[in-house]
C-alpha cells in the first residue's frame, strides 16, 4: 500500500512530518510511482536488474464436500483436512517440477500446497459446501506460447494437471469440484500489480537477501528520497506472512523521526 503524504497540524508550532511507506513491489515504487527520474542512473539500473520472476499459481475450488485421502485412518483424515497437505515426495521431485518451468512450461508433476479454509470459517463457502485453496509451483511468468494466446486451453491443461496430481492421493476430488478459479503469474501482475507475477516481490535468492534486498545498502528500508520508505515483501526479511518487513520499517521510521 502506498500512503499519500499529508501534513496534519497538531498545534500552531508542531506538525507531523510527511512519510510515505510503500508496501508495493520495489520496482513499482521506485521506477513508476516515485519516478525513475528522481534516482541516480546506477540505482535505476540496479532496480531494473532486480530479479522478479513469478512461478506460482493459485487455484481456488468450490467443493461439494472435502476430499478423502487414501491410506490414512479417520483421525488423520480430519487432521489433513484441517491443516492441509503439502505434496512434495522428495527434493528430486521438486527439482524436476522447477526444471520444466526453466524452459517455459508449467510443471506436469507440480509441488502442491492445499488447504480447506472453509472448515475453519464456513462463511467462505455456500452452505454445506467448501473452498479448497491450492498453491501450485511451478508455472513460469513467461509461458511458452504465452498465457494470452490459447489462454483458455493453457489454463484448462494446468487445472487438469493440478487436479489429477492431487487425485492420486484423494481419488474422490474430481467429482467433488463444482467450480474453480485459476490465477496465473500473468494474472498476478495484471490484476494485483505483482511485477513479473512474483508473489514475494522479488526472487528469493542469496544475492537478493538481507542487506541486498532489494538493493545493497537498502536493508534499513529508507530510500534516497527523503521520507520515502519501503516496507513490503521486497525488503528484508522478505517472504512469508510474518509482517516482519512492515514492523522493521515502522521501527526505522520512528527512529529517524526521533532524530
């Protein structure tokens, strides 16, 4: 979220300093919203090189009833339904899934993380029905042939791959599906403003962590523009729903205001 700067008079002699804390993608913030012309050529070039290649797909399904997993007793059945499942039999499996995306194809044996949030919050689905939320990897932002050309065929094939993969462990899943939604990396950029379809606002690589996230010497959230800060996933510590980036940025802002 980009908060527009405002100045609020507290008294005749005291005012609140305008602060902009951007939780948007660093590239969007620096190159577009703040304006590349306001930064040095070196910073602009480094930001353009900041890698942000999406590889995740989100699939939402409405089910008649939760899937039933094979090979487990009733107690574990309920545990899996309420906590979710991660489908990744081995490191080699994960490597093969990623390998396909390197060459412009979505994985035919994908990593899947599936949860049923409506078991905790029934208001998420129609009465008696359930929502299954599936996080799938890997599908490249730059899909061979493009997501737009023959887009429906590509989406259908991707959806079928995900369902068939999960159905190996929950055979009744296909017949439970009433409707579904597929959100591709291209959709993540077009609809939600995630540059490159990267949900983490930048690749999670060793050269883009810690003091180098998003750029070297920017780990303390302050940018070269006075009172402009970054506070989103593109900053340290980055990915995950921890709120760590925002909390750290807030402390830094308060520290600088006290100065």
